[in-house]
C-alpha cells in the first residue's frame, strides 16, 4: 500500500526519486535512485540533529518540511511520525508548490501505514 503512494508521487515527471527512511536512516521503501536518497537522508538527519536548538529558538518547530534548492535540483525532506522521514529529489524545473501540496495531502495516509 505504501508503495502505491510512492508510485503516485513518482508519477510526477519532476520527481526523480522518493523514499521513506526509518529512525536509523535505513531505506524502508523507495522509487528511483537509491544512492541519491541515501545521501539526502543522511544529510537531512544531520542538519536536524545539529541545528535543533537553533530551529527551536527561531520558533519554527515542529518542522514540517525542509527544502533545499540547488542548481541541479531540489531536495525535500518531511519528518514523519515514529522518527521516519519522506525524502524526495526533484529536478530544478519542477513545480515546487504543486509537489508540496500533493505530498501534504498524502502525509496522513503515509503516516497511517508506517
């Protein structure tokens, strides 16, 4: 069932890869390039761990989504319940607002399956 939701996300031509990681950073399920997903997940977990005090002081808790925009693409990271996370790599030409809206609507369903 969770594979169906990831497939639904991957149907967007801008999404290069997506996956769900557990608390230990292990890939539970994915669609697309697993190497990119591993690198993204490790980086994002490290960003959250190293900067949690700063995020708290900025009054941005809880973090719903982290978005990194680069020259070659966009990375999206959603912390989920049970300390898991949804990670996406999209191309730089993708419609970021549309993708974030689609994912926001799917998050409750994804969390119910974790």
